[in-house]
């Protein structure tokens, strides 16, 4: 799962949200400078990633993409699943996606000086293009995947993945719903 799902699973706990947001920019155990709550969020992010990668449903989704996207299939599924969370947001959360996204952006902006440099660089682009809200549209997913493809070391073809999203939309949607119920139960019990 990508940014939106990580923030959702943080349950409005600010330090968990920050840790979950910055985790990809924090390598190994280089988190001593952060508060215990932010460290817990970093660890939670890693647990969510491991849970997602090992889950039998995400493996089914990723297998559909493997022939064309190889090792990037899992990355694409993370983005697709954020699309389905955004597109079905009112089934999972009481406040609007726009309001939730604004709260996330405000929180991260308030803590900007303490965020890793990579996150500080990315955050203005995320806010300007309203990534979290735009995940709800296929055009937003297209933009995200195109940006990710431009930053990969190898040819990923991720910029073409919305073709598969549209072709197998109902299958991915059903798989997401089954997976996300498991994720909500699992992380609801842990955090």
C-alpha cells in the first residue's frame, strides 16, 4: 500500500502518521533522532509493507502484472490499492477524503524541519498536486506511476500500468476489498 493506506491505518495518531509517512526515507535503524511515537510509526510502516507483500490476495493481484512489469508488479499494486481506498473512501472513513488529505498535509508541513531531506523535497510536490485526493482518479494513478517510472534505475514500464488497471478493474477492486479488511483487522489489533 502507498501513502494513503499508511496514513489511514495510523488512525489519526499524529506521531504514527509522521513515522508512517517518512519511513521509506529512513534507512535501517537510523531513527534514533525521532520520538518513540514516530519510531513506532516507522516500524508500523515496515510491518504494513511486510504484511502486504506476503498476503495471498496481493500475490494474486501482483501475478496479473508480473508478465509485463516483473519486479515492479508489487509496487504497482501498492498504488492500485491506494486508488481503491481513495475511490471507496466513504466506506472506510467518516470524513471526506479531501478533509483527511488536508489534515495529513498540514501535519507534515508543521513538522517539515524534522522530516528527512528526501521527504522535505517531496512534500511540496505532493501537496501541490494533491496526491492523496488524486489517487481516487485513474488520471491521478497514471500521474503517480509515470513519476515513479521516471525515477527507477531500470526500465519499469509503470507508466503503462493503468492499462491493466482499466482492463481488470473489477478484479483488482474485489481483491483490494478482501485484502483491506484483513489489513484493518490485523493492524487494528496491533495499534
